[in-house]
C-alpha cells in the first residue's frame, strides 16, 4: 500500500514562535495597562479599601504638617513583624509617604534580621532590641516607643470551675500612632521649641499630678506633643513674665493673685502676650483678680455656673456642649462635643461705648437653649457662652514687643484634667487652642487617639469541627477534583 502523504504538523516552529510572541505581547500590554491605571489612580482618584480596619485617613493637621516638610526624613520601623499592631503602623507610615515623598520608610525586623538590626543599633545608639519608630532628618532624631502607641485595659476573664486565681485579658482600646508620629515630625521641623509658662502659687493643679480629679499630667503631655517646653512660673519679688514666654497658662487658681502679680500679667498682655486662662466653679466665691483685667479686654467671667439638664449625662453636674461658633479653634469640633463640668459663663462684654481699636472677642461654645444659672435663679432659661477667644487688632505705627495679643478664656478647667481630657473632643480643643494662640494656624486641627475596633467570632465546638473539615478537606479536595476533571477532558 502506497504511503499516504502525512499532514503537516499543527505547530510548526514558526507558529510556535508566533503564538509565544503573541502571548508575550498580550502579557506586556496587560501589565502596562495595570501600571497606568495604578499611576492614574494614585494621582487623580481615591483609593478604595476592602476593610474598615485597613482604611487610614489622615487628619487635616497631619496633612498640613507633611506638606510643609521639604527635607528628607527617614523613618525606620524597628519592630518585630509578628507584633499585633505592626501592619497598622506600617500602613500608617505608608500614608505619610503617599502625602509627601520626602518621607522615606524602611523596616528592620530585629528578630529575623539580626545583621541589619545591629547596624541600626550602632547608627542610632540603641541599647536593646525593643519596638520603636525612629525619625531621622539629617542626623536630628526623634524616637517613638512602641509601647506608647497603644493603650490597653485589663479585663477579667471568666473562671472555670475549680480555678482560684483571677485571670486578666490585655485588651487594646486606643491607637495613638498618628498623634505621636506627627508630633515628632513637628518637633524635627521646629528645632527650637516654643516656651510655655504655667502659673503656680494660687492653688493651680500640677503638670506632674496623675490624680484623676485635679491632676494635669496629660495636659502637660499634650503641650509637649505640640513641641512646647513647659516651665512653672511664680511671679514673686522682681520676677516678671520671662522674655521667652510664648504662652502664659493660668489654670484654675483658687486663691487671689497679689496686686504685683496682676500688674505683671496686665503688662504682659499689653506687650502682645498670649494667655490661656481656665476658670472653674471653685473660684466663684473667691475672685482671683484676673476678672477686672479680662474685663478691659472685653471678656466677662460671670460669678455663677451653668446647668443644662437636657445635655447633662450626670444630673446637671456636667454639660455635653454641642453648639459652637465658626471660629478656627472649635472648627474640629463641628461633628463632636466638649464635656465640661459646672462651667462658668464667659461672655463678650457689651460695651456701651467701645474703646478705640477694641479687641476682637469671639464667643466659642454655648450651652443648650434651656440652660439656667446655678446661683441666680431669677434669670430665665437661655443659652450661655462658656468660652471666648480674643485677638487684638494691630494699629498702624504701633508695635508691641511680643506681637499681637491673643487669649482663650474658658469657664471650666476640669474638662482638661486627667479624667475628662480624653473624653469626646476635649483634647482636640486643647490642641486647637494652643496652636491658635501661637499663631500656628496650619496645626489648629487636632489629632485624637483612634479607638481600636475588636471583632469576635463565636463558634460552638460542632461549628469549629465543620469549619476544620471544610478548610482542611473540602476546599483542597474540590481543587483536586477540578484538576482531575480538567485532566480527563484534555486526555480525551
């Protein structure tokens, strides 16, 4: 039988080359499209997040700080990668990098990369392996301890029968990464920190006191995070308000100030000083002497306190303040509130005959419309202002040694003490007030610690067994079965 001609092979070398070239070209085109879409997305569009836990939105204050950075800052994440909050910290630093390319992020895992860890320890003179974040701007350093990033509480664990010792579970409640990182960048950008003086000697709280009721330890920490060095001040003898005083803080004096002290404070304000004054209900019956001085600047601190039962979580002893003006200090509180305790009314003076070049006095926060006074029962219910901001307008040809006078006067001091300062928007108000007083308008927006959301999946033992069989048996088995079917089809 004669040989029949054989059909040509279906895949000649030329056809194989053409198919390979086509596949390579298509792959390159897909990769190019993906790269272009990512570039356009990063430049012009909003990124999308698959989970609320991975979504990080920087505050306006942080963005303003980042946009002002012109020098390169190397941020070293010196961390154990298995630490619970490592992914959140790394994601946050990448957000900083996305806003400003001068932020360079590098990671060093001191557990799994001992060689690189040793170099980092020598470079930054670290004494031990410990979780921390290091900010380096040309040799000027800032350190954030990893233990300070997350605040925990201890919750007791339900005991099983027969166990006598009580067990506790360490539960994260707040994450302060953005607040601490931004404060370090602010400190690097301003190598000479401003100086605040905290008046003492008249029953004021202490910045070193951790007591929940009257202590001001957290208040002092907030000042430090805003790149302020703080010193106590006693205006005794020949001691005047120091020339390097950028901010004078008078918080809740319960005893009258001496006449000589009042004269020095009056002179300081006339020279363009900055004052943060906090009163409270304890000084209603004991005038401090500051009240007449503030009257000259258009501020009336009333000798009474406000009760607002409709907005009081604790039967009239406190007020959840929800009404604010449009001043920059309280702009961050538009969707939040303040928690004040028996606040005194602090209002703008209604001058019959205003003085020449009067100061600009703005009322900032108000109680509810049905509020009453705690002492003067004759006043009808109405809304009362609880704090004011004062700014002296500049006059042509008149220069003051310290600049333009600014003041913030509030009718409560307890809301910025250790117990209440972390409640609702109290800390944000303190941040904003400090930076407005210091004329750092770009930093007026505050940064609060972020609450840690915890999700718990409860499963019975039967459900756990079913899940184990599905994950270890059913899913791999389905993949193997699908692969076998594909093989059979191709074999036929």
